[in-house]
C-alpha cells in the first residue's frame, strides 16, 4: 500500500517498483491529453465507421421511452427486476474510439440513460506498450471521469490473456495494480467484459483467463507455456463479467444486421425480456459533426 501512497503523492513510481510487482502496470503522468486526442483521431481516420451518428440518435431515442425500457449498467443487471419492461444492459466496448465514447455518454445523459463503458487496457490510447510493460496515460482519466459523471459505469475491457501472450504482462498482478489505480483515482471499477482482438485469430479467447468460463488449459507460444482458467472473475477483483450476465436477447453492432435491423430487433423485444445491447463507439461516427438533440 505504501508504494501506491508514495506514487499517488507524486513520487516517481519506477524506482519504487520493479515490473514484476505490478505485472507491468506503470503510469505516465506527463503526456498531455491534446496529444493523445490528436493521435487517436489520426488513427481512427484509417477506419470507416459502419453507421451514422443519426442512426445512433435514433437508437437512443427509442431507448429513452421509459414506459417501455429500463436501461441499466452491467453492475446493476443481476439485481434489477422490472418484468413489465424491456430491461437493457447497455454496454459500450471502447475498442478504438474513447473520445467518441464520451460524446455518446453525453447524449445518453440527456435522455436519462445509463450504461457501462469498458476501457480497453491494451489500446494505443490507454498507454505505451514496452516489453513486459503497459505505461498508462494518466491524462486519459479525464475521459473516464466525465463518462462516470454523465451517470455511467466505467469497467475494464479485458485483454489480459492477449497482453500476457504478446506483451509479457502478468495478468493477475497487472489486474490488481490497475484496479488499485482506478480506486485511488476515485473511479472504483467492479465489472469487466472480454475483448476479442488478436488472440481470437489464434483460436484463443480472453474469456478463458477466468475459470468461470470452464476452459482451463495451457497454451504454448514461442516456447513458453501459459496456463489459463485457473482463477475466477472474483479472484481477479471483479464482481461480474458481462458475458455471464443472464440475457435472453443479445443485440450488437457487430452482428449481420445493419443499424435499422438493430433498431427493428430492439423494437420487437417484449416486456420481461432481458437484453444485452452492445455498441462500439467507433461504429457510430459517420456524420458525427451533425449536432445532436439539445
Ligand atoms: Zn473489444
């Protein structure tokens, strides 16, 4: 604990900790937010958005009908009961577009909608990757705080298995250090959802890091053996994993249907349905400069 106190008092972290103590979790307190935003915009310009901002507004306008929907965060999903409503776990996986995520969190606030925003800890905007290390950008905390202040839950978009294999981080220690950092920054995190990403192409899955998914095994990569599935979601410090929340309808912006198909499916849900609605902010950027409803 002392080392965290010293660190958060502004003393340098590196001389106090070796990489092994935090599983590779370090903090960069100097890179300014404006530089990170510019870099993210340049990066995102390479990716076309699937759907438009107007498509997104149509979707959240539908969700704003409180007679029909109860829209909640993952942390509340297993305890909230509203059999006369369509209960929606409103999930946002911020893979590539955190600044656009903030914009969405503002629009949702205007409509009294609450959801979960998951921050990808292997993303470029998250930090600088070095062998065995991820050096988190503290400046980005302003975004997570604004999203939280807009009424939403901040959670972790888990890429631990992938980071272990490709970057040499220790998943258990890294996750403990990251959660301690969020707590100390006044952003307590209780939930996580798994990211797809690079290891899916290798036939692996980030969910396997957790024993709850019953995929215990070992994977050999570049001569090293990595065991997985030995510790639970709870052991890692979380109260829930989004894929394990019980839903009878799953809708997302990465399914075969388009934005109007998604809206149609949402409208077809019935009271008593428990719906997981997954959006990726990067897919709803087209024409985003058109101003939304005030
Ligand atoms: Zn993802």
